[in-house]
C-alpha cells in the first residue's frame, strides 16, 4: 500500500502500544501531544487569553490536562472542565491520564454548560477518535454548549477528533463538536476525511509525537489518503515515439439522440486523459450530433445492441466505458454481458450499473472470471441497488462491494472511496462542490476509461481519475458545467504530476497541516 496511510482508531491504539513496548513512555507521548495542541492554540492567541479545556476520563482527557498546564505556563487564564461519569472524581482517573491530572496545578471544575460562556478558547478533549457509541445525556449537553459558545465567537480546538465523531467512519455519534481546528497525531484517521466528520474538523493539523514510522510495517494499514504516492507512476505522459494506437484505443457506448450528451462528455474526458483514439458507438439517430461535438471522435453507428457487441469485440480496443446515457431497456444487458466476456478493461457507470443490479450474480461471476480490470462507479443510490445487503461506513461498504463483485469500486461523493478487491482502499479529499453538476460523473467515467486505455491498472487508474476530476473542478471554478470540467483537464495535465509527500520521520514536533476549511 502506498500513499499517506490512514489509521483506524484500533490501529492507532496499536501504534501507541507498540511504541510504548519499544521503550517510549506513554507519558512522553501524552506530553508531546499536549504541547502540539498548545502550540497550535498559541499561533493565534497569547497570554491573558481566557481558555477552558474540556476533559474526559480517557487518554484524550489526559492530553487535555497537559494542554491546560502548558497554556497556563504561557500566561493563559485557564480552567479545566472535567466530565466524569456520575459518582467519579479526578482520583478515579487511570494511567497516564491520572499522572497528567496530578501535574496540573490549576482550577478544575465539574463540567457544566455555563463554563464555556465568555471564553475565547475552548479545547475539546472530551472524547478521542475511538468513540464507539452515541453521545447522550450530560455529555451531549456539554457538546451543545461548546457549539453554542463557538457560535458566539469562541474558537474551538479539538484534540485528535471533534468529540462525537467516529474516527473510523466519520459518522456523528448522536451529536458532535464543530471545531475550528483539530490536531491529530502520527497519522490521520478515516474519520478526518469521510463525511460528515471532515466538515466538523475545521483546519486539520497532523503532529508527530514520537511514534516511529516503523510500527506501520507491523500494523500494515490498508487505507490511505488518495495522492500521488499511489499513482505518480501512472500519470498520463505520452512517450515521444507514441502514436494513437500505442497510447490506447477506447470505446464509449452512447444511447440515442436524447441521451447522447453523457457519452460525449465521457468520450472527451477519455481523449484528454490518456486514450490515443476514442470511438463513440451510437445509434444512427445520434451519429450527426456526436460527430459534430468533437472532430477528434471516431463515430461508429450501432443500429442495435448486437452491433454494439460486435464493436466491443474489436481487437485493438483496450478499454470501454459503458453506461453514460446508454439506456435501461432489456436489450442493453446482452451488450454489457458481451463486453464483460471480452478482453478489454471496462468502466461500468450509470445505466450499466443499474443493468448489472438486475443480474448481479451473472455480472459478478463474469467480472471475477476476466483478466482485465473492471471499475464500477456508483453513486449512493446506484450502490444501494447493486449491493443491497452491504452496510457499514462508506469505507467498509466500498471494500465489501469490491470483494463481492471482483471489481474496483469507486463509491462517489465529496468523500469518494476507491476500493480494491484485496482490501486496499483510498479516500479522495480534493472534491469540490463544483463537481455537483449534471454530467460530472460522466466526465469521471471517461477519465478512468482514458487511463485504462493507456494501460494503467484499474485501482491506480480509478484513484488518479478521482484526483484529476477534483482538480479539474477546482480549476474550472464555481458556476462551471460538466463541459468546462472536461475542458479543465488540459490545465490539470499541463501542471504535471504533483510531487508525493515525503514520509514523516516520526519525531516529536514535526507537523503537516492540511487545510480543510
């Protein structure tokens, strides 16, 4: 697995345990975490600032006591609001958290909603990323009070993850803090990237607190943030001696005149993103319209689905995109089945996914029997039709669907997840609201098809396509339509492949800041 690895809460707990077993005291990790958060607070605020640190009973609360101590040493006016189960006191804290509480020499009060009034800074150290139940009762009231104080002007800093957000899924467990800034440690968690967790984090800081990267080899994480470390070698650069056929031939299947716009967008994106030649197979009534759209298209009439199946059997064809505007009639499935029985790489999108949902056992058997890759690109509604029995987080669902189908599954959304049947998965994080427009998904399908035509592996092609799609949306800008997103691919490619981030050395004090606001 390449890329910026993500750790589930359980994997992060194991990283802590392995580090402590290797001779680094847990209290040192807690001290480093506390100083890292305090440093972020002090970028914006200085001595004399009124602050309250909301602490729970776990290690996240222990981090909070360290933060309070450091801020007080730096001249802040600080109090700790301690939220413990009924009947418990600070003396009931355990382990490193108990040591951090004993080292705190300031004011500690039972957590009450009124303690946040008039504060410039609120540090949320109530829960960490490992929350596995819904928040209710008194703690829910405290979270509501934190959010209300933020609405009145307080700045909220979350430790590890905003309280109430599930670190593995990004789900809100009952209710959750909305932070202005979040500081997490060693590696980001899926909940930082998946919605709605991502929208609760504000500006995200990644701090290295003394956990060495060697522990990753033992943990062997299978999730990562989508980025160039994964697909830099698949960037669509053409060799100087290449020609249209060596770059790869792709076919996009179009529906009739009333729905041929989707195929046109996919075909343009395939041409721009790597394919050397793109054929659009279209019913006769749409031939003139498709041919007039781009002179670079090769347009082949396909009077019926049997003719389309014949075109899909051409030996030069390296990839095909099936689905955008293709149609939902019963006559469509035989052509898709013929493609699945062929040798070319496939993108099954839109109508092709709906068709497959009517024949899932046959579709999955054909996918698993073929050598060439298949990429499924469902949105949530299509996913529910094709995989009605799969539940869980978005990451879990994409992985389960890939394993069940034998295909690479790209589950679309602002937090697109790309999963391989072997369990690897990446979360894309450069999506933009610009992409929420009709035809945008057709452009994405075409990008994948172009990369597959150029010989890129299915998983890497899907991940790179998701990133290129997001970058094209950013360049096209607000108010853009799908045609302009496809056109912006020129600028994406002109900028060249971004450099992969160097891996962290794991020493305390190193930081990477990811802006998500």
